[in-house]
C-alpha cells in the first residue's frame, strides 16, 4: 500500500511541476528574452518482487529551457547588423534632406548670386545692381554658414549619442558580470537557474544593440569581447568604456577602453562596428566628415575664385579690386602625444582648384635638423614621403618654434572650416562700389595716329608679377614693327614684328591691334580710371565663373551636385541595407521564437494535460487511502 501511495505522490508532484512550469510560461509569454521551459521527467527504477519489476512512479529530473544555440546566435548577429544599419540610416537622412532641399540647399543661392553678377554686368554703373550683388553675396555666405552650422550641430549630437551608447554598454556589461556571478553560485547545486540564464542572454542581446560583441562561454559564465578583442566582461568582472577627446581634435570624441591594469587606450574607429555605436561612428567617418569637408571645399573655391577675379578689375572708385569674401585657411592641430607642445606644423592653400576635401596627417620621420616628414592622405591612406611641401593644392611645412621628435604628428584639415561662420566664408566688403566691375586696364589710341590701326579693349588673365596696372606704350617704328615700352617681365621689347589681329601679351593682359598702323603711331595700356562707369569687362568675367571648371575640374554647381549625389547614393545604399537587416532580424527572430518562444495555444493544451494528470494522480492516492481504510476495518474486526 505504501508503494501505491508513493507512486501516486510522485505522479501528483510531477503533474504539479508541469502545472507550475506551464503557468510560468504563460505568465512570461510577453517577457522580452524569456525562453520557454519544460519539465523533464523519467520513470523511477522499478522494484524486483520476484514475479517481476513493479514500477515506483516517476521522477522529475529537471526543468529545462528550450534553447537553440544556433538560432539564438543568428538573432544576436542580426541584431548587431540591424542596430548599425538603422542608426546610420536615421543619421544620414538628415544630411541628405538638408543638401537636397530645393529651397534651403546651396543651389538657389548660387544661382541668385551669379544672376546678380549678370545684372551688374548689364549695368555696372547702377547702384541698385551693385547693391543687389552685395545682398546676394551675403545670402550666399550666410547659406554656407547655415548649412555648416547644421552639420556642426549634428557633430555635437554625435558626441551626445556616443555618450549615451557608451553608458548603455557599461550598464549592460555590469549587468552581465553580476548575472555571471549569480549563475555561478546558483548552479553550484547542479540545477540550471533558467530565468537567470534568460536575463543574461537578454542583457547580451541589449548589448548587441549597441555594439558588435563576441561571446565565449567558460564554464557557467560568459566572457564578452568587443572591437579587436577587448574584453568588457570576464566572469564576474566588467571593464568600462569612456569617451575622450581625440588626440588631434578636442571637439571630436573617441571611445576609450580601460583595461584590467587600469590603462586607458583609445579604440580605433574602424574597430567599433555593429549596433548603435557602430552606426554612429560609421556615419561620422563616412558621411558627416566627408560632407562637411566637401561643403568647405566648395566655399573655399567659390571665395577664392571670385576674389582672384575681383582683384583683376577696378572698382567704382578706379582702385584695384580687393577680396569679396574671406576664405578659410587649413586647420592644423598637433597630437597631444607630441614631445614638444610648442612645435607646430603649417599648411596654406596654394591652389584651391586642386583641393580634394581630404584630411591629412603630417608625421615626423626624423628630428633633424632639418626634420623630415611624411604626409598621409587620410581619404585613401596614401603616403607621400620625402618631406613633400605641396600636395593637392596645399603647401605643408613646419613651424619655426620648438623641436620635433620622430613619431610626432599633426592633423591638417584644409577644408573643414571653409563654410564656417568663424574663420570661414563671409563677405569682406560692405560698400557695393567695391565690386570691381571694370577691367583693370584700359587702352587708348593716340589722337595723333595717322594709320588705320585699332586696338581691342583687352583681356586680363592674371597678375603674376604685380605689374598688371603698370603703364605700357606700344609704339610703331614702321608699319610692320613696333616696340613695347614700360616695366614688367620682358619689357621693354624692341623690334617686334606686327601681325594684324595677333595677341600682344605682357604683365597679365592681352590686346590685339588690327588694321594698318603707321610709323609713329602709339597705343597706350594703363590702369582704368574712376570715370569708366560703363566698363563691365571684369563683371562679365565674374559672371562667367558660374560655368568655369574651378573645383576639381567642374563648376561650383557641379561640385555641389556631386556632393548631393554622393550623399544621396550613400543614403539609398544604407536604407536598403537597413531594410535588409530588418528582414533578416525578423526572420531570425521568428525562427528562434518558433522553437524557444511561448505558444499560448500549446501552453493551454499543456495546462489541460497536467490538470488531468493531477486529477488522475489524486485518484491513485484516493485508491491508496481506500485500501488503507479497508485494512483498518479488518483490523478492527
């Protein structure tokens, strides 16, 4: 009788365990990271009675998670890709929308500015036309500044997002380490603490939303690595990440890792992949830096080209034209690791049309004197050895103070400040009369000339030697020869052969004389005076710059269109990758949940099954009680 009672009791216990486990599954059906649990039981070893083995009921051997390592790893990897793609897509859409906007982008103000140049060329003496040109110049500079400010604000937002992600990573790492310790203690009795295991896996999944992780199981604990194998969790110990200013740019935050010996090192950007942090870092390096440099490059080439052309004309006061815009110079910063903090490097722009939009690293090879260096173009990691002084339109050099040591480095950013309000593009004039609409030089034929020769108005190509406006006289010594008198390279020039209509070029100007000059005829070339109010030669040249290849072989608008296209194509690429990552994650999660998730219909069926088993076990125990009562009644008789 005791045997049937124990059999019934074991059945009752097993059914109760099944009911409790099923109820636990139902209660946690919507709990993130929960893995369905099942009761595992086996028949108790029967007792040999001589006529055969009589069963002794059942044993509950454990409560196990329905866990598939392969499917769970697939979900984790998909989560890593999804986090990076979604974050990158959200960030780049802001840049793409700003650049491509038909009203707030650069295209409309560029068009308005050159339309105002054409208006001034049509009526160079009009104060209204000149004022319109000045207003358009201010609008153009302001638009550059506004767009750069938006990009700079995004950069500050990146720093904040990185701080939030790093804080999350540290929190999850601490949580995993604590769970490792709790699990290690809980498994000391040989049983699996399923809910703690779920919590740890969920913490790892949340960590994977922030950064790519690799997990190595060691005994009952997880060791978790990021980046190039830096461990952030080892057993019950976690290691923190932090943010620190870049060695060469205090406004640019980098991720730093504190190792077990307390040493803090900055992690390379290309090692921080996956998750939100990977998406943030990739966006900054691949899109934000590129876009801000490209916008700065356009601002520098616009300002430089217009300034150069304005200097080749005369303003309304008859004075040589000056700069219309202020133009940024390269930003050079020394590494915080350099030995001598007073040592500096220098960089100046010598040819804006050759700028690439890349940043550069100048690294000292030997201390000298003289010190030698290598320039690394960071956009393609191409090195230029032998102390190059000129590269991609930039002149490199070393400062005259301090001393240099091998390994010292400097970051050179030629275009980063090009469109900024502080030190970047702005309008340098406030008087519209300062627009140099007139040509720099004017030509006159002497009133005493007796021949039929005529001279063209002349064109100006530059002022390489500073002699553009020097007075020059072309004097014919015979109908077929002439002498050029004046100062400048190649002057005076005697016994020149006359060919009607051919170019005569000195000091940066070019004229043509046609017809039949006579001996003794003279033609003068000199600076344009203030009375040339109808002279529009330089205004036409300023307007012509709209379609001139001034920026890496294309026009200003062409360079901006390239930037818009580049960012737009990248945005579409990232959006496609984001959609694919979402689909991959959904598929992986569905497969994993199909095995490990709670199916309420199935659990309802299990609940009924265990209820029936419980009731049946109760009847077994009731039968044992009835048998006991029979025996008791027999004893009483």
